[in-house]
C-alpha cells in the first residue's frame, strides 16, 4: 500500500524556533538511536516513522553508529525515505552525527577533519541523500584541536553537505569555546544535544544559561532515562526492557531500589495530572522555553503515540514542581 501522509499533520504539532536560526523544530522529535537497526523489524519501524510524520514530527535524528550494527539505522531510514517520503524531503529535518567509534584505525572516531568529512560522506550514501539538515559533532575530542573540528563543520556546510551544524555532549566550557570559533568562521552552531532528564540534570548547572546567552537551541536526548521514567519499571524489570537486552545501555547501577521508589512517587504525580510517567517526563523538559524540542525514541507505534500525548499538558503548577523536586533531591 502506498503511504499517504495525513493532511492535517501540521495542525497536530507545535513548533519552536531553534535558537537564533530560521529553523523551527517540532516540540517532539524522533530519535533513531534504538529500534531502527539491522536487528529490528522493518514493518515495525516503518510504521513508527509513518505515525511520526502523520503527527507533525518533521525532525528525524540519526548518527553514523546507530543500529546495531553501526550504520544500519541510516541504511534503513534511507530505504523508507525512498519508499514512503520521496516527495516530502523538503518537509523533513534530517540530522546525523559523527564522533564515536565507527570503523577501525586512527581515523574512525573522535573529531579530526578526516573523520568528520569521511563519516558524513558515508552517512549520505547510506541514506541516499545529497545533504542533511543538521550535522553534529557527537562528542568532544580531547586530542584534536577544537579549531580543526569546528573548521570541519564549517567546511561541510560550505560544501553543501549540511545546512546547519550542532554539538552534542559538550560541557559548558567546551561549548562556549566551540561557539566562539564557529561564529568567527561564519557557520554558527544552532543547536546542542545534551543528555537531560529528571534523573540527569547536569545541564542546569550552566549549560542552559550558556545556550540562552548564545541563542542556541537545545534538544535533550534520553528524556526518559533509557526507559526508567516510564511505567516499565514500576513492577520490576520486564523482559523486553533495555536493561535486559544485550545491546542495551541500562545496567545494575541504573535500576536501583532507590530509583524505583522515586519512579513510583513520580508516577503518582503524573497520575494526578492525568498523564503517564513518560508523558510527564517529556512535559517537564518542555516547560522550559530554552528547550527547543525533546528527542524521543520508540520501540513500537503505540509508544510514540503515548509520548505525543505529553503535548496535551506541558504546564506545571508550582506545587507540582516543588513535589517533583523533593522526590528527586531525596
């Protein structure tokens, strides 16, 4: 069956301007970190992508090493782009990244110009694209001069392989230096992608203030703390959780009795708001106008549909915020 997007998709989503750029992003974006790789089911992730676009999600976030195996998420996304979205490329914001290990040898990770340019060339081939909308440096490189890494991002934009550039996993001091270099080169950073959730709040130390100062957008990843901030763990560890998967990213130190107790208390607040815990966790991030979009994952269409309902209520009463803080601080 030929896919036909819903005609009212843009009425179902709110869009926020990304920093000081002309780009607007949906309040919820779809990340392809998990569930879109070679080990996953084609018809399932195809249905997730279709639901996303039907719901007004225009931004799809990838990286060179997403899978598993690495690269397979981009390949699969490229196939579905060609099959279902071929006439809608100009309505999509597609991002990818490079920085983590992708191939063997000294040029297969980190932040050299050699690696970043080569990696994006490979990503474009896998996705069958001429350009991406946003290209990120995925993590700081302790050895390569920051000037070289930022010059590589500038070069990529000037070559027409990306429209915008972003940074991911940069702490505040590194971010400030990188932004200064990019501004000098004439290719400003428009977005930062940090790990940020109720359980991971380091960005509130100074990064959010720096983003506001430099007029750079923010798109948190792992808003549900790898699923901990959902109903999955209220009654123990389910067999299909990321904790149980061999290629998952949760481990014993994440799923502690203390964390589970906090999850249960947070869930009670979510229920009082007529939300699931996952919906409240997403809404909690979006309450801050410095957050441009929240990057969610989905293992099935129903999970994405649940996340989208977070947008029905992103306002918090003062007492609700105080109760959440008390739970998180104890």
